């Protein structure tokens, strides 16, 4: 299989072309989550479809997939589909065994710059969400109070808006999730460590680069 440079996303993961079409005119995150949920539940063989697409990757396609992906403290985030004209990117999160997690952003109570909807493929994790008190600037968290929790198991789908604070304290070995992420709706995100009560603001490099020269 070979890909044209202008059709890499379609060629990388053929099983996701229909999903991209479903999300393209959703008209907002709530509607996109509903469509994503329906699309996932209509495909009980989704995991096998993804495996087939991954096994069919050429070396060049595998390099493209790796270049758009990253490792974080708790998991490997594989970017399966990204097109500038599409409102959502598609990802596979391969969680590390809990013993291999490192302290960091994902272990804290945190939010994101984007809205996302995630479907559990294998394994499972305990998901907690929180109500937070921000300082007057809105840039730091003063306190976080538990607002609920549940175990996410294969077949379950969960929506997390950018203003929702959450964390994943426990995960089963072999956990993998399939998710869609919106374009960023914030320029930065926040994290809060309940043990140390330290709050941090996280600004990604793609935002910081705009004024890099002025900071040197």
C-alpha cells in the first residue's frame, strides 16, 4: 500500500474514514459525542478493525503515525487520524502498567485544552472528576473537591469537556482507549496536586513559539 502526500490520513487507517465523515458536520462537541458513541457501538469488531489497519501499515506509514504520536507519563498517545480541515483528530491511547507510571500532569487533577470523547477498547480504568475553585485570575486552582467517579470498562464511552477536571488513579494492565479530540478551545490547561496543593498552568509549545523570540 502507498499513500499520496495529500491523503495520508485516509490511507493510514481506512476503517476511520466513515467516522471522519460522521463528525465533519456534527456542529458541536455534544453532537459529535453522540455520533461517536453511536459509531463505536455499531462496530463491535472495532478493535479487530484497528488491528487490521495497523498490521497493514507500510514502513513509511508507520513512520507517519509515529511522528504524530507521543509518550506521556501514563500512556502512549497514538494519533491515528489528523486532517487540518477536520474538526476532530482520532487517537489510540495505549496505557502503561500502573507500576510504570511516572509522577506528572496525568496523575494530578487536571483539565485539557480540548474536548474529547473516549471509548474503552480493552482493560479498564477508574475515572474521577472534580469541582475546582480557581483564583481570581482563573489561572490557578485553589482547591479541588471530588464530584464523582466510576469504573470504565470495554464498550463504555465517556465525554470530557475542556472545562472538566478529572484524573485516572487506577488502571488495569493492557488498557487501551479509542478517542476523538476537538481542536483546542483553550490556550492552556491547569493541573492541581491534592497532596501538595501545588497548581500549575500548562502552555504547549505550539502556543509558546509565537513569542519565543521576545522571551529570550
